[in-house]
């Protein structure tokens, strides 16, 4: 009886194994890549928002949130690369996110755009991001290897949303 060992088999056989594993996990990888792009949108959105607010401490808060999202994005990229054996690239954001930032910039130019309105947009974005993370967390196709990262990041986003809501409430109380 011939037993296969790690390292046995031709390069062609290994490529076929990798291809089969990738096909099996394609929907889950696609969902994880979407989360990665949304984290990029969120990071850019927070950076954009930090440049639009008047209060320096609020700008610092939003800049810090942008840097936190970069870390989440990097961690998720590592999971995607591990699951895809380094074969799947990740995007740094989405066209939809870019269009939303352009829309927000135009809206600012033609209407009253104050710090509270900026925070409202950040809250709206975080709620959407939380929904998407929840959907991936609940999807049975999400690989076990990714669930811990998705759960951890979802919990952090939930905490950050609560913090953002408290910050917005405090800002509104000052007005």
C-alpha cells in the first residue's frame, strides 16, 4: 500500500489541490474580501471625516479610529491570504465607498455640514459595517479559521459604534 506524505506529489498535483480548495471556499473568500474593502472604505471615511470637523479633539478621535481600521484591515488581509494560500489579492476599498466620500464632499459644499452631521455619517457607516460583519459571522460557509477574526473585529466595531454614539450625544449636549 502506497501512502502519500507531505511533500510527495508533483507541483502540478499540488496546484490542482490548491485550485480545488480555492473553488470550495470562493464564496467565503469573496465575503471576507468584501469586508476587507469595507474596512478600507471605513478607514478612508474616518480620515475624510477628521479633516471636516472643527473641534481638534474630535479630529484626533476620528484620526485614531482611521488608524484602528487600518489595523483591522491588515489583520483580515492576513486571514484571507492564509485561507487562499496567498493566491487571492485584496482591494483597499470599494467604488461605492469612493462615491460616498465624493457625495459627502459635495454635500458639504452645498449645505450646512457641522461636526454632528459628520458624526452622524460615521455612525451610519459603522452600522452598515456591523451588519456586514454580522452576516459573515452568521454565514455557515465562513471558514472556521476566519471566524475568530471576524468575531473579534465585529465586537470591536460594535464597541466603537457605541463609543461614537456617546461622543455624538456629548457633542449634541454641548450645542
